[in-house]
C-alpha cells in the first residue's frame, strides 16, 4: 500500500470512528441520554458486551500452537506504557510549573488501547487480517490492564489510597481474557455448545460501536473552557507526537514489519485512555485536567493517527 492510499484509508477509518462517537456526544448534549443512562450504557459495555466480544474472539480464533509467542504482546504493552512514562517525565523537566504532574504523566502514558484500535482495525482491514489483529490487541490488553488497574490507579490516587486495590483487576476486561485463555489451555473450549456461542457472538458484535457511543458521551460531559491550555498542548505533544514518533523510529530501526509493527505504532498513536476519567471521578481526584487532556487528544488524533500510520506504511512498505 502506498503512503497516499494509506493516509486516505486511515483518515477514512478515523472519521468513521469520529461519527460513531459523535452519536454519543449529541445524545448527551441534547439531553436525550442523561448521566444515569450513560453510566448504565458504559457499565453494559464494560461488563457484558466487551467481555463477550473478547471471549468470542479468543475462543473461536486463538490457540497456543498458532500463537506460540503470544506473551510478546503483553510485553509490548509494558514497553509502550514505560515509554509514555519516560516521555511524560522528560516533558515535565522542560515544562516547569505544571501543577497536575501525576495527571500529566498518566495522560501521556496510558492510551485508549482497546476501543479505538479495535474499531480502526475493523474499519481498515479485510476479514483475515482484522481477525488476527483483534487477537493481537486482546493479548496486548493483558499487559495494559495489569498496569493500568494497579499502577495507573495508584498513580492518580496515591494521596487517597495507601496501596494497590487488586480487586480492580477482577472487574476489568482482563477477566474475560484470562478465562478464555484458561479454557483454551485446558482444551475445554471445544465443549462449549453453539447454543451458547452464538448469542455471545451477537452480543459481542455490539461492543465496539456502543463503546464509541460511550466515549462520545463522556467527551460531551467534559468542560473544555477551563484549565491550562498550554499544559494540555504539552500533553498532546507527548502523547500524539513524541510517543508515536519513538514507536515509528523503533519499528523502522529494528525492521519490525507487518501486523506487529503496525500494532506498535497504532497503540502508541491513539489518544489518552477515557478510563482515566472514570478513575478520577470514582476516587474524587482532580479530574478537570484529565478530562481536558482526553478531549483534546481525541480531537488532535483525528489528524495525527493517519499521519503516523501512513508514515509506517511508507517506511516499511506495509
């Protein structure tokens, strides 16, 4: 694929995701859906639709013989998160006087590693490639969820809680991944009847569009007129420019091609995690800066994601 075609394809995919998010944004702004309704929809996505999507994808398509190096993907996730932390700390040295330091680092380090990448892949790739990338992303989420729901929560709430709350791991989508992998490892997946798998698949198919409706609704609740716009611009610099640039240089220098290289650049290029807002709201920490960072990284990523993915396609001939 040439760079121009890649940019057009990626821009089209990002725009389609933007339209799905716009539905949630309008529903909340027009007060068709209130906070209670949005919280209910968000809960359904996190506890039912996304776990069913995860379970169906892994049970139907994953086995340890086909993916003997599956453990690489959690390690890639750790590497990207660590790189985000280092980029955030580096920018804080350059940008002295940032008040919301822990929020700044969290916005740079933690990305929307599930909803946005899954939707982009579903929009950009044909069936077989999309299915393989789905597996990669779900395995990637093992590492992300482990770090986010332990270290990430502690980072944002360290003045309010004294230690990690390991129960956070149990209520995250990580549970569906671990259950699926355990069943596959024991060879029990073949005993699951179609009468159960078919409704699981149908419910799971609702996960990705509904997830973006929730993201759009959450963005509609963010007050963007307050806060320090200069500090937010540094978040955008680190999250959407420096981090994906490092990923691009890494994949190019080590000739990491194909779908794995694409995954690395994609996960480094997506906007900040909306889960940061959920954690901040739940623990009643400073959330204005978090919410503004999420909002502006989403807006800016409409341009930066196509740029970096097309640059990857051009550099490695993807």
